C-alpha cells in the first residue's frame, strides 16, 4: 500500500467528524448547514471559473482547417446560384 497516509488521514478525519457529531450535535449541525449552504456553492463557483479559464486557454490552440474549393465545388456553387436566379424569376412571373 503506497498511499497508506491517505487512508490513515481519511480514517482520522472521519472519526473526528463522527466524534464531533456525537459530542457536539448542535455544532455539528451548524457546520453541516454552513457547508451545505455556503461551501458547496462556493466550490462549484471556483470550479466553474477554473473551467472557464481552461476553456479560454484551450480555445486559442484550436486547429483551423481551410479547404480550397475545387472545380467541382465551384461548378456546384454556380449551378445553385443559377437555380436560385431561376426560382426568383419564376416567383416574379407568378406575382405578375
């Protein structure tokens, strides 16, 4: 067990919390309420700010891929433009 210190610390903290709840029930309840109402939302806000900072840094490192239009793509664009023009002409004729 390489990290036995973590396990010992966890057991000690857990025993301390249980002992405090047994010996000082009102103080333990107040600590629970303060933790629930203030510490958890504050932790959430800190994580959100940290995540926003990481996102802003990562956004600058994105790779931009540009595609040069080929002749086929240009031909399709010309056909679409011609169809759009025909459609507009037909609408104008129908309105008259």
